[in-house]
């Protein structure tokens, strides 16, 4: 197991420490000096953002070992340690997280009035949790941190932020659903981890990768951890929490929710289920394929019926993530490598879409698509940006999601051509609803009746002025996400370089047992 | 009865007598001892409000003054659990007692989670939740391993701090005659710090990860799985999810609902707030550094075996 670790001078401690410090500092500043708090939050997150490129430069892509490993003694009694490390797969998630958080903080700059201090604190704590989760090499702590991120991160604060307006009953119902759904799925993993611990005496992943469980036990453990990951992915029967949570969350909350926690399911799958329980993964491949294929087709079809803009965009992660699980269970190098790419591009595309919708929502205070139409005549810049994001959402060539989808289709075709066909069909449906949404909102006739009802012309003039002052940042940020999308699409070689060896290691590991 | 059968009440002597009897395997004479142990067990179950014998708990918890309730929910459990550990170690007489305890744990957990959903007053769900927690404690107790005892001790310690926390907040609110949960409404707007503290306590009761309640539950399930009680662990896990609904409901009432009449809560006095600060900081910060707790209880568990 020692050959899996390569020590180096840089360490991840700084990366994790920065958001924590940034989140503790505003506690001591009174709530009235909100500008100072916001600036501190933004600076902390920007500093955290500057660090992962350093990691990337120092990263050695020729090995599949975990690099920058740190071990802290958490519970020496049971040999559970807090060990974090980055390999090719988690490097992406770290970069993605640190990219998204400053964007979110600046999105919520002026629109979060009520609990401004708690907002910043909650975000930075969440950033810490997300980075820690991406790097964590220990199943127990991965589980604990991802659970706490889900429970504490999304539900309480986002519902607090919307606390006094909006349809409260629905929001509370959404919060309940979110909580309890994810609880029920994940407690089974809570049982699986002690079983592992009992058998091997440790929960260090690097050691666990080399143990071999008996086949029956593997099935039980796999099912238990699958229950936990399936809810997070989200797979079809338990995906209902996702649209609810996205719709009721504020813009920045949705951006963050689409960014990282959705990846937790597939990331956990990739890192824990497939390496540790290879026979069980082999046996359950049809079991994964079926709900995933159903999910892609079903959600893409359902989305065409939706009327709430945010809900439409919220359904697209379901389809994407299920595509990812199809790719991962195909156990081919193309499949697994291809499944990581949608995870990263997915961290960029729906946030961009949510930001566009957020801009619209800030202006007109409604999200029903019925009221929008012909926006291109009044706001020329926004449709350009949202068109690029829409293209990326439906994985058209030239964007980052296309590469991932293509690789997944290649990988899945090698195993089971029916599922690959269904998945591709689902992506066609995805194109259908994306274009439908875009068409309805942007082109067509302007609907001055509705728009004038919701904001009189003077207000709209001012509200167009405001983006050039404050929210001009929003437009710029969306543009920056856009360039990342295009770059990943046109020059994708940058990213798989890091991943190749890790992916190859995974595949080899899976096939040798 | 045990004295009648064996002529001794001191634990060491009892231990010697029991082991010698089980070696000689004489059936008829041992029934007196068995009944005696059974009666002791039932009496203890009564006191710690485990399930078949829990009927007195919700009413008493609700009706008595809050400091009395706090004492009553904590002290008997601690002392009787310790007592029962000792007794069962010397008097482990046949496997049927273990099955009784298993059944009690399962039933307590289920009842504690499910019945608390129907409550409307503040203290009754706390009573039911402590029944549920007793279920978890019995789980730790009914496996006969060292980990079981250690899990028991950890759980009791963390449960003690959570309960002190909860029962310290409730009288602070009671100064204005709060009795129903709905009157906790909008606590977040009038007194946000106590709302946050109470909700942290509730989440810790529910067993949500970074808090101490999760550590204790995790270790409990670890011990249960270690001795092969798979069904018990499964039931425990499912009921903890059901129980989470309760606790979230209290948190939700505090934060989101608007009461019919706005209730002004008086600020807490200093002693209570110090107590609350200590216990809630213990709850939140025991996650990053749990090893002193585990080491300590490991030592305690080991020493009680000697």
C-alpha cells in the first residue's frame, strides 16, 4: 500500500484551511458591516481558488498514486484516519469547487439581504466540506462529510434565505423530502462501513483497495453503498428531491447544488464501489443500466412538460448523471474516463444556466416560462450566453459535454449496445427540451402584456442599468464559464492527461479480480 | 430471590457460584436464580423506560418541573445501565436474557421514533425520543462484547450532554409558559442564538453527521454488527431515519412557522447559558477530535470486566 502514496512538499492543508478561516472570521464581525463580510468571503474564496492551479502544475500525471497525501490521526483506536489525497479524478473536483464558490459569492452579492453573514459563513463551510470530500481517501469520513454537506449545506440555509417569501408550504415540503430521501438512502451505507471496518480493521482506502471481500458480502456492501449513492446521483425512483431542491433554492444555492453535491454520488461510486467491490459491480451492471436508461428517457420527456424555468434546468442533471453511471458501469477505459468529463462539464453548464435564469428572475420575479418570450429584442446579451449554455446542455459537438457523452457511448457500446442506444436516444430528447426552452423564452414574439405587468418601464430601465454596475459581474462570470466550456470542448486533451493513469488503474483493478 | 437460592449477594461470590452451577448443569435448582435475575432485569428495564415498561415516561416527563425531568431522564439511565452491566457480567445466565434485551431494544427504537410523531407538546417528544435512545443503549448493552459496553458508555456520555442541552433550553423558554411545540414558532426571529443551539441539539439527537450524536450512533451500530445482530442494526438504522423527521419538525417549527400570537422570550440567565455553551460546544466539536472520548470509554469498559 505504500506504493500508492507519494509524498511531496506541497500539502493540502492550506487548501482546506483557507475556507475554514474565511468562514470563522465573519463570526466576529457584527452583522451591520455586511460589505466587509462579503469582501472577506470573496477574498477567502479567491485565495482558495488560486491554489489548485499550483497543485495542477505540480501534479504528476504519469502515476496513478494519490499525491499530496496527508494523514491526520482521527481515531487511532479503530485505525480510522483522516487521510486526504488527490489523484487525477479528484483534481477536477477540487478545481471545480474552488472555481464555483467565488462565483456564487458574487452572485449573492446584493440579492441576499436577510442573513448575509450566515450566507457567507455557510458557503465557506460548504466549500471546505466539498474540497475535503473530493480529496478524502477514507470511506467513513467521505460518508460523514458528504452527509453533513447534504444536510447542513443545502437544506437549512437555502430555505432560511428564502424564508419569508415564496410559497412556503411547498418549500417546506421540499426541504422535508430532500432531508428524508437522502437520509433513508444513506443510512444503509452507514451500516456498510462498520461491516468493512469489522472485516479489515481499518477504513483506509489505500488498504481497502487491496483486500478482497467474499462475493456474498460484496453484494451486501455494494447494495448498501449503492443505496446511498443512488439517491445522490440521482437515480430514477429517488430523484424527486432534485427538482424540488433546485427550484426552492436561491440562485447561488442552485449553482452550488448543481456544482458539487450532485457529483458526490457518482464520485463515491467511482472511488469506493467500483474499486472495492468489483465482482458485485460486475453482477449488478444490468441493475444499474436499467434505472439509468429509464431515467434519461423519462426525465428528458418529463422536462418538456415543465413550465418552471428552473425546474427544466434542474431536470437536466438527472439525465446527465445517469449517463455518467451508465458510463461507469461499462468498466471500459473509455467509459470511465468519459464519465468523469460530464461530471466536470456538468459543474459548469447547469450553473451557467442557473445564472441566466437567475438574471431573469431578478428582473421579473417570475420563473414561469409562459410569461417570457422574445427576450432577444429587449436583452441582446443574455440570449447569446444562454444559447451557448443550452448547446452545452444538450451536448452538441464543440462543447465539453459532447466529449464525455461520446466517450460514454463508446464505452457503453462495447458492453451493451441496447443501453447505449437508449442513452443516445435520451440525449436527443435532451436536445429537444433544451431547444424548446430556449425557443420559448428567447425568440418569438415579445409579450409586453406580461412583462409590463411585472415591472413597469421605468423599473426596467433601472434594472437594465443595474447589471452594468453591479451585476455586470454576473454577465462577465457567465462569459468566463462560457470560455471554459468552449475550451474544454475544443481542446480537451488538457483534461484527460491527468486522468488517464488513474482511470487505467481503476479499470485494471476492476478486471483483475 | 437470588439470596434465597445462593446465599450470597456480593458480586464476586455470585460470579463464582454462577460459573460453578453452569459447569455442573443442574436444572431444577437453578430456576430460582433465573427468576431472580429476570426480576432484576425487568425492574431495571422499568426504571430506564425501555419499551414494554415505558408507559409512565411521557406523562411524568411532561408533568414534572423541567429540572426534575432532566434529572429523571438522565440519572436512572446512567446508574441503572452501569448496574445492569455489572449484574449481567456476573450473572449471565443463559442466552435468553440477551434475547429479551434485543427485543426491548428493537421495540424501544421503533416506538421512540414512531410515537414521537404524534406529539404536540414540547416535552413529550423529548420523552419519546429518550425512549428511542434507550433502545439504542440497550442495543449496545445486549451484545456481550467489550465494544458493546464501550458503545454503551459513549452513547450515554453523548446522550447525557445532549439531554442536558435540550433540557436547559426548555426551561428558558418556559419562563413564558411554553408548552406546545407550535409556540416555539419563529424562535429564529426573536432569539436566533437559542434557536440555533436548540436545532443543533435536535440534529445531534437525530444523528446527523458532523455532530456527536452521529459518532455515538455509528459506534453503536459498529458494536451491534460486531456481535452479529444484523437485524438489530437494520432496525436501528431505519428507525433513526424515521426519528429524524421528528427532530427536523421541531427545527422547522422554530425557524419557519409563524405563530398565531408573537411570543416574547425572556433572555436566559447566565448559569444556563454557560451550561448550554459547554454542552453544545461539546456536541459540535467532538467530531474532529473524538479519540480521547473513545480511549477513555475503552479503558472504562475494560476495567469493568476485570
